[in-house]
């Protein structure tokens, strides 16, 4: 066989091998792509299109109604306030837990990670039922604390109760997200900072915190989105009587009297836009922190 023909066959075989390597991953990812289209992209497009449909045709009537209604604006305010407080509290406790977990022994670490993974799935109606049994009006701990005179006026079925429940299911998620980030901290950094005369507080503020800032900000955004989108726990606890965006959307979709799915779609679109703005701000802060780090190293 001529050398030119051999080179041609070799090139064709190489191209076929490259094509096969490109198509095989695509075929493997095809089921996941179909699931994403069916359960994420398609519903999002349906919600977006439905938000502009009115009884008179197409328009912005639903958005004008929402933005001019104190009731709906209050639902956004309540959702963002409860989600913000619960996310900050969950982030603070999760950060302390991840720091403590990093310095634990391997046996304790595996046990705690297994426990945290299990508790991260404990949410929704079972979580609300558990809190009602423990901290409800006639809950076991509530009656005990009242008999000791340590609690007065706490109402689980209010905004304070929702913050408590939201914080509870935010802590395991924050810990699982932050625990890998602490691996970026080297064990010899505290000793090196101490040799240079830095205190523990200075080490945390000037060394550990800048390294962990991207993970902390990213985790905070995930926790915030998770809390804003929570529905089952809030509904089971308050039976839909607390004004949250998710409860308002559900009542407009499944209500017997006020059945307005297009208005619910407009509420969902506004919520998605607000969360998108928060996520974009987070990405901008992360990019800025990376740029500042690069300038400092330079």
C-alpha cells in the first residue's frame, strides 16, 4: 500500500475516533437534557408566556395589578425578609459547624456528615409537624419552658416560627456546601500567621475570610433562593394564612374561588427576575473579589 493511501486511512480513522468520542458523551447526556427541557425549560417558557395572557388578550395587566397591590407587595416583603434572616442565620451556624467539622477526627467526621446528610432531607410537611409537636402552643418543649418561666409570647405559627423552621433546614445545606471550601485553608497558615505576629482574629479576618468569601457568598445565594422558594413547610405550619409569594402562587393556581393561573405566572416571573438580579449581583461581587485578589498578588 502506498504511503499516501496509508496516511489517508490513518487520518480517516482519527477523524472517526474523534467523532465517536464526541457523540458518545452527547448520547449519555441526552436523557438529562430531555429531563431539563421537560421539567425546567418548558415550564419556565409556559409561565413566561402565560404571565402576559389576560382575559382581553395579551398585555401587562397582571404585572400592573401585582405592582399596585399592597397585598402582593407584602408577600414579596415577607418572603424576602424571612428568607434573608434565615439564610444569614443558617450561613453563620453552618460556617461554625464546617470549621469545627474540619478539625474533628475521621470517625466523628463521617458520623456527623451522615447525620447532616440525613437531616438535610428532613423538610416540608414532616418538618412542620415535628415543630408543631415540639414548639407548638401545646408542644412538649413549649409547655416545659412555660412552666419554668423562660418563654412568654412566642408563637410558632407566625413569622418568627417560620424563621426558626427555615433556619433549621438551612443549616445542614450550608454545612454541606461550606465543608469542602474549608479544605482550601492550609493547616500551616495559622502557624505562619502567628510567627509573623498575627493574632487569631487577624488570621481569620485577613487570611481565612478572603479565601472563603466566594464560597460564603455563593452559599448565601443558594440558601436565599432555597428559602424564598420554600412552600410545603410554610403552608403546613400556617395553613396558608401567612402572606408569602409561594403561598399566593399556590392559592391562585389551586384555589376554589380565586383561580387565576396567569396571575400566578406573573408572580412567579417577578420572583424569578428578583432572584436573577440577586444572583447577578453575587456573581459581580465574586468577580470583583477575584480581581482584587489578583491585584494584591501582583
